């Protein structure tokens, strides 16, 4: 299995680098069996001249476990924050993914909880590694990995499988050319390699890392796949899987984390559950961007529900939004004409993530509290810039998606996907 180590150790920190090497050695030495583990540590494993940010994104998508080496200095690092955000998302989506926060160099739990950048990740809710020595860290990680038994399937593995189904039957030579165009170098296929699976792996890497090589648009990639023998239906499926690659993985990750908190929240003595919301900016949020962020967060699964609420401008805005949400639920053939009480009971027992995009203007604290009190298992998404959250007095239970939507990138992605969609249209 693959174990990723996140850290913020400087090149001139000899003691810190030695600690990382000792952790790596302890993990490898204790895993000498036939199913040993591979440690992904950036300062040692990244190839010279390679795009290290792309490599890190791939590692975080494919690893089976991760260790967050958290120090006071690490809490100041934007890259540790990015990695912690993505890894917390993995843990929220997959109970077999093991995430191990290690508090080092005197860092305490209250410091982690009170840190405004890291507190939305809810890392304090994850069982921490008790010791601080390399052997303690390795023992905690390896003990849990041993309990897993077989190697678990990662979301990246599932994405490769979903893509391979569509690529099967395409021309092998054409697929080799597509792989070379994506990676920028010829692919050394092994005799046992199945071309469509290997090509699916490279397309999946492009989705995870946002790197498409020579294909400067999705339309060109889709056209190449059709030329290689894919049907338009298969190409459309690939497009649906690839279209969210413009979304920053760090920005999309909190969606799954927040939804999981809401789904599993415990009731307090008053019978109420603490509920969280998220916030996203953008010019095309209702009909494009929010859906793309959800696709990015849950690839390749489609088990989420997304409801875009309109209206709510009346003086009775809470009643208006509640009625519109109930009407949206009733669009399901199985829930037509059911009572309000049954709709509410359905929303209260959701097992799959349920997202509701609120119409602007963003609700005030009282209105949001009322919506969350009525529907604590629903994850509400507001349309607002992150910078406005604090000034609007909305508290600490609204997690903004950062980095914010780049409006130019948003428009470019919309244009690109509309063009690619025209290629696969009948």
C-alpha cells in the first residue's frame, strides 16, 4: 500500500528532515512482508524537472493512507493546508482511507482547533497518533493498515475502471498516441499491458492533476478518442468524467467533508444536530459551476443529489425556501404528492450527500440557522465570496471553498465544455 507523508520541512532543517527519513525507514522496515508499503515523501521521490505540484496531486489521489506531520510551522504553510484539505476529503468519502494527524514540536489540540485556516477541516475529530517518535508514528499507521487486510480500491482506481470501460475496443495504436500526447513522452507499454486500461490511467491522471499535455481543450481530446474508435455515447461518458478537471481539487474537497459531517452528526441533549454549510463564488454558479465542483469532489461517483433553489425574495423567505425545497424533493416519482411531514422525514434520513444551492442574496445568520435546524442532514451552499462571510456575521459553521473561483477560468471552462459537448451531440 502507498503511504503519503505531508510536511513543511525546510531544506535547511536538518533535524526535521532526519525525522522524516526515520519515519520513512520505520514504515518500510516494519512492512517487509509480501504486501509491503511504499512511502511517498516529496523531497526524496519527486523526479528532477517534473511538475511536483502535479505529482503531489496524483499521490494524494492514489495513496491508501496519509500522515499529516503537523507542527506550529506547518499550520502556516499553504501547501500543508492544501494537502490536509484534500486528504480530509478522502477520509470523508472513504472509510477505508486512513488519515493520521501527528501533533509535533509542541503543537497542541487547542492550537489546531483555534487555527482559523485548519479548523474547518475538523482534524481534531480524527484519531491522532499518540506518540511523537518515528517508531510510534510507524506503529500506529502500520497497525491500522494491517487491520485493513487487502489493498482497498481508491477513488482513482474507480475512475480508471470507469474510463477503461469506455475505451475498450478502441484502436491500440491510436490509444498509444493519445497517451503520449497527454504525458508528453512515449509510453513504454509492457507485453501484458492492456492499451485501453493504460490509456484510461493517463486520462484519469489528467483529471486528477488538471494536466492534459498537448490537448489544450477537452474538445481536442474527445475528438482524438472518437477518431480512435469510441462511439459518441462512450465519448460523452468520458467527457462527463473529464469535464470537472478545471476545478481546483483543494477548493472542491470541503464539499464531501462538510456533507459527511452533516450526515453523521450526533444529536445534542435537546435533540438537535450541529449542521455545516459551504460558500462558493462565481458568475455561473447556479447552472454550471456548483455542479462541476460537486463532480470534482465525488468523481467518479454519481450518488449525490443537487438541488438549485430559486426565489425566496418574499418577506416570508424561510417558508418560501422550505416550500421550494419540498417541491424539489417531490419531483422524484416515488415522492410525488407525499405530505410535508414525509418529505421532511425523507430529508432527515438521507444516507447519500444532499446539497442545496441557496439563491442570492446570502441568508442572514437567523435564516441559515433556521434552515439548518429544520434540515440538519442537508448541506446548504451559498453564493457568496469568502471575504464577505466574516463581515456578514455568519459564524464559523460556513466553510468557504478556497481558493475562490477564478472568474476568467470559470468562463473559459464553460466555453470549452460547451464546445466539447457539441462534438458528442447526435
